[in-house]
C-alpha cells in the first residue's frame, strides 16, 4: 500500500523568504496536493546566532501572499501565527528535549560521542587536512576517548558537543528522485556535530528526528544539501527508521550563471510584491525554474500546476533566474485582471499628489489599458511618474510654445498664429460633434481636416496640446480619454500660449 504523501517546507528564520525557498515550498505543496496528501510547515530556528526576530512572520506572510497555505504546522490565521498539529510544536527551539533524548540514545548505542576539542584545535585540524589535501572535517580524536575519560570531562563541565560517528568504511547511497543514484564513500563524510555546546541541535539531527516524527514521506530541498544526505541516512539507519524519498532541486542562477544570492539584488519574495509582481505571476515563473511540463504551454494557474507537476520533469542543471521572463509573466497576468482590479492596482502606484477621487474611476478605467501597454509591473509605473512621463494624464501639461510647431513651421509670429488658428478650428470641430470616448469617433471628426491641411500641421500641435510631449499615444486616443471638456480646455491653453 502506497504510503500517504506528506511533504514539508522547513525554512530557517535567519533572513527573509528567498525566491529559492518559495520554489521549494511550491514544489512540496504541489506534490502533496496532487496526491491528496498533507503539506506542513516547520520552523527550523536552531541557528540562534543568525536568528532574525521578524523572520518567521516574513516567511508566513510571504507564503500566504503567494497562496501557499500549509495544512499543518506553523501558519497564519487572521494575521496571527498559529503553531498546531499532531506533532505538537513545529518550531524546533520548542522541541529541544526531544533532540536531547535521541542524541543520548545514539551515545548509548555507540553511534555518537562527546567531543571536547577546543576551537583552536579544530582550526589546526582544518589546516592540517587542507595541507594534506584531505576532505574538510573532524579527525575523530574524541571518538577514541575511554568511558572514564568522558565521564571525568563531563563532571568538570568541560566544553563539549555531541558528534555523529560515521563508519570508517563502506558507502552510503540513495536513489534521488531528481538525480538518480547518488553514492558517497563513508570515509569522506565528516563526523558531524549533532548537539552544539549551547544545547541546541544542529540541522542534521533535528531535521531527521522531525521528519521521522512528523511522518514526512518526501523531502524536497536544494542541491546544497546533497553532501549532508549521507549523514542523515546514517542517522535513519542508526535509529532503525525508514528514510523518506529525497529530491534535491537544482540551484537558482543569475544570468551570469553565478548562484542567485541576496548580495546581488532583491531576492526576497516580499521585494517582488513591493515592486508590483502579482503572486500568480511569480508562482508561475518560479514553477518553471527547473521544471518543464513537456509541452509549449507556459501559463499555469496554481490548480493547473497541481495537476501537471511531477518531480521526474525537474532537471538537474541550474536554472537561470531571468527577470525579463518574470516581467513577461507579470504583464500576462495583469492583462487577465478585471478592469476594476487593474484600476486598484494602478492606484497603488500613483504618487500621493496624483491620487484621484473615487468618482474619477471612469477615467482610470479608460486610462488603464494605455498604461498597461507601457509597463510590466507597478514599479515601472512609479518610476515613470517619478520621471514625469505620465503626469500629463492627471495634470494639465506645461511646455515651451515652440514645441507646438510642426517641423515645417517657422518660429515666427506668423507661424505661431497659423498653428493657433488650426487648433481653434479643431476646437470648433470638437464643439460641434457629440461627446465621445471612442477614439475612432474622435478620429472621424478631426482626421478629414488633418488630411486637408496636412497631418503633421494638425496632429502634431494637437498631440502636444494634450500631452505636452513629443511622444505619447495618438491625439485621437488622448482626446477620447480626456473627454470633450478637458480636451477643449487643453487646446485652448495651447492657443493662448501661441498667441502670447
């Protein structure tokens, strides 16, 4: 009978949730949901030196925003951190007595030992091993101490840790669900610290104990943990437990093929939220960082990912984090928004001084498709407003009157008056026609006159009068956007400027 699938995401709150962590969580979530299994979240907070006080909240907030909600463990409910499930606490710092019990059991069985080496001696060992071109690690000195020597040192409260006793011979191997058979020689594997001198377990002991006690069937994690897996499998062997299936994901890479890291830009999930990436777009993009569905389809909802995902279609080689592709995804998902949702999205990125009132939503509903043609994310919108590129949509533009002149018109009084007269005729045409927000209807009013007098001579000053820019949407689109009253008001300002 197939064991019920239980997966977990077990981040360490030593920082904020990285997009690589989001991918791990997503894959674990998809595998569990695809098989009607359970996805749980555990907090591995045993690294107290690097602990970040708001790290847990950031992790949970990031996952909730992305729509990845655990069935069990630590989660957000009504903005409150909840820690519950059949395993008791899912926060490792609250499970110290459990790890101590198992570590002592390993010592009793001869599979672990107390180590009393000082930091200075450990540094010398590292240097010597490096000089002799040996793998980094501990030399096993304290494994040779007699029982009486150990008791004496413990009675004097000598600084100590507990180390795993790896076999000196043989090999450890497993069938990785992504990489196939992986083999390590046991004598190349370090006698790993299991319990630190502060009483906290290392990742290696805690992860094995917790995955066993929480009945995890599949462990999905980054490839940086491959070299630790022999230690974990040895612990499963010593305890007499059945190990879970392992799947080690490929690295995430920058475009230069270096490892994606916090030092090279924003990689925290909430950084992308702040820039205006939609959660569905980010999830869709992240899903493809290593996985390929085997067809041409690139747009997958979370429900479709659950149906389509499989670990056997996850590659071994590193996946390049292509920000241009993420931008493409985000724009595709912005196009899917309901018009009212798109207006709310745009409002979030308007400068305070341009925030419009609720009754201006009709204008924003007409404007939104124009803005969407120029952006991939909200941060693009904010940047264009900051640079003054879009302000004319909300405020009457200012510009030098020379800009109103078409290239064949001289900057003389006659040239200015001639341009002013043409714009006055455009005002007359617009006044005589019914009001319309249809750009084609506006074009039908103005274009015959432009054909007669010269397109540039009419349409150029009209564009500048409406936008104050050399480049903007065409004047018919702008006139239909602004409406009859605002359009005439802006053209009248241009006529007055030309006449001054």
